[in-house]
């Protein structure tokens, strides 16, 4: 193997050990949790190496980087997840390659995604992004990082999920959150993820397709698995320190 492939293999093994240990501690089968590798700022060559090492789910958070990378890797059987804040003027491009969008946080975006999915003849899984630091009726703070700290307050989840469920070409696939930096859950990722799981449980009663709980990143994946996450989004623990964006 190349030096880079060897490095990625070792990092993947360590992350796999962490997920397996967290599942065992929580009394969950390892198959309950899907690893999504967040490849933002890393080249398409790394995506190819990850695929050779068995990775099947990759994520990006900026369309201007994701679109050419997905095109370059279009011959690889991967599931592409879009996890960043999504502007409506980028929707058509994102629908061209993404299989899942984790960051749906407003009804206007639902309409744009639906129109683009129908136009492209594609079905798209969508997750409601929940901002656990938001007051009722408000949106979450905007910041840098996976999910970019957006989202809808918990009380807004049912209406947004209903809009997704009624939108042509879209499926309400579940919920996503990023551990809050402020508010009552700041510094308490496990409590935050447990709250997300509660929201998910109520949502599934009305929307049986909403089975995904996307939570946890490199620093807090154990807390997410303990709380019931079905998908963890891991970047630096697999790929290393991110290159600086120009």
C-alpha cells in the first residue's frame, strides 16, 4: 500500500475500534451504526483510497468542493451525504450527486430540493437539522464546521418533517444535529444527543421512514453512539488535520 493508504487504513481501524467499543458499551450491535467519512478539504484521491479500504459513505459540506469531487469519483459505488448549510441557489447542483441531505432547516429549502429532485428524476433522502441551542421558533446559530451550526428549533421539527414527507421526490429520513456550543447543552454532548434521540422517537411515530439519527463527530462519537445515533460523521480522526482552505 502507499504511505497515504497505510495511514488511512490505520486511522480507519482506530475509528472502527472506537465505534465497536461504544456499541458494545451501549449494548448495541455494531451493525446499528454507519460510519460517514467527512472528506471536506481532502482530495478525490483520498476518497478513492477510502473506497478501496471499504468506506461506502462519504460527506461534504461545501458544494463548490463537493460537486467536482463527486464527479471525479462517479465511477465508485459511494453514498454521498451533504452535511453543510445549503443555499437554495446550490440545490440543483447538490441534487445532482448527493443521495442524502442532512441539513434541511427551512420549508423554502424543501420546495427547492423537491423541484430539483423531480427535474433530475432522482429520489433524495432528507434529514431535519435540529438546533438544540435555539429558542422555540428560532433557527440555530451559524458558524463554521459540519452542519455549520444551523438548524430548526425542536418545536419546528414536526412541521418541517411534514413538509418533507409531502414533497415529491423527497423522503423524510430522520434528524441531524451538531453538539451545541451555547445554551443548556453546551459542553454536554451526550445529553444533547439523547435529546435528539427523543425527538427522533416521536418523529418516527408519524413518519416511519425517519429512522436516521445523524450525530457525533471525531471528538464525541462515543457519546453519540451511547445516545442512539445511527450515523456518525467522522472527518479528522480518519483523514488527519485538515488542509487550510485557500
